[in-house]
C-alpha cells in the first residue's frame, strides 16, 4: 500500500534518527525502511508500525497524491489550485445545499485550473464531502 515517503523521511530526520534507528524503533528491518523511503510502498503492518513509532494515526501516513493533477481533459500536469477556498454563496447561491459545516456558513470549494487548456474544476472541501455521505439531502447515484 502507498505510504507518504516524504513524510517518513521528514519525521525521521526531524528526530535525528538514522534508517537503522528507525528500523529498530519500529521493529521493521532496514531494507523495509529503505524501500518505503524510496518507493513509498509498504505493507499495512509496516505502515502500522511506522504510525505507532511516530505517534500518528495510520491514515496520516497516506500518500498525498493529488487528485487534481494531471488535468483530466488534456493530461497536462500544469494544474494550479487556489490557495483560498471559495465560499459557495459567493459563487452562485446554494451550490452545495446543506453541506455547510456551521450554521451560518456555506460549503467551501477549491478552484483548480489547468494552465494548458483552461479547464476549471472545483473540489469540495473534505468536511463537506464527509457531511455529504451521511446527509439525507444527498443521494448516492
Ligand atoms: Zn488541461
């Protein structure tokens, strides 16, 4: 399964641990640590051990591959995401009904634009996505 290799490397170097020390601390062998840091692939058992040694939840080690790139239209990787979330009320009424996370707020979306073909997509913020799954106002199709 996919493991965020950059994060493992960062956490390990922050603590000043060698790969050997991490292997010892996580009860994994050195080759496993090396493989995870270079390929970002490891078993569930390895992922659990690493989460535990760094005192994190296992999903914190999920690889952060972006669902936004490449562009689904032209396959370009020149994709830009806005650093601010758009309020759906400013975009056009209740675009995402009943997904606001607070009573007087609206659901948020992140605009993502491909600089090669201009395709604009909106990604709904994760809180709203979670809310949608259990909302009676949204049906799975
Ligand atoms: Zn494109």
